[in-house]
């Protein structure tokens, strides 16, 4: 599967907002977006007025890059959300939040979603006591996500946990820090998901 391997700070500058792709660095004055909050490239300072299509495209790219997904994966989640009952946009965001790599990041076991994906891939994460190395694994209410006992001494995990008080834990998750585990309690509502996107624009983009 193709994935972006270039400088991720360019992505924040392109979308004109912090996507928090580099973990701790994004909270410091070393953040590239803080230094140069304009689009990359020779003409980056000249942001042209976007068409209706361009506005919808940028919203789609913003969310896709935030979760680190390929276009194929992203579109597959949208189709699944569209088949479900309820509001397509909200269903879409819930599916993204249910991903195992995202939950590992949200619980504070990793400083970024990319780092969380690597932890899952390398077998450091358990779900209900069983090793799961698939980042796209979808969690259900009641599932327990834990760090494998042999992995609890890893510096990257402990450094990430130290930053939890600043980042916070979403209400649909419960972190049991001393046990290196967390619980996916329920599917969140749109109001609880503090995701700075207008998902309706993404629905309109794919509905054309």
C-alpha cells in the first residue's frame, strides 16, 4: 500500500492548520506551522480563492491526512458509513475513531497516530488480552486495549504517557494508566469528537 513518506510538516502548512502529525514537536516553538503558516512551495504565500470543489477537496484531504490514510482506505470507510443508518458524516468520523491505531494514540500510548500505527504493527498492543497487529482493526464498546507487558518499559510509550495530562483523554475512552490499558466505552457523538472538520463537505465531495 502506498503511503506518504515526505516531510509531514508540509501537510499542516498545505491544509493551513495544525494536524499534530509529529507528536510532541507540534506543541513546541519548533513546530514548522508556527514558523511558516503558509502553504509550501514558491507561491505558498499567495493562497488563491478556492472553488466549491476546491473547498470540499481540501476538507477531505485535511481529514485523510490527519488520520494518515490512503485514498483507497479513506473512500472505503466513507462507503461503509454511507451504508449504515444515521448521519453519514457522523458515522464516518466514528469509524475513523474506532481504528485501533487511533485509539492507541488517543489513550496516550503514542505521541502521534504514525507512532501508534508502528506500535500496533510491531505487536506491542493487545486487545482483550490478544495480540492485534492490524492498525485498522475496529474496536467495539467494552474492548480493552493494553500495552503488552514486555513492552511497558519502552521509552516512547512512557514519554507519551507523561504528556497525557496536557492532551487529555476523550470521554468515550477510559485510561488505566498504572495498568497500561484503556477501555473503549462507547461510540462517541459528534459533539464529543473534537475534530476540526466539516464532514458534510466531505459527504458532498464523494456524493457527486
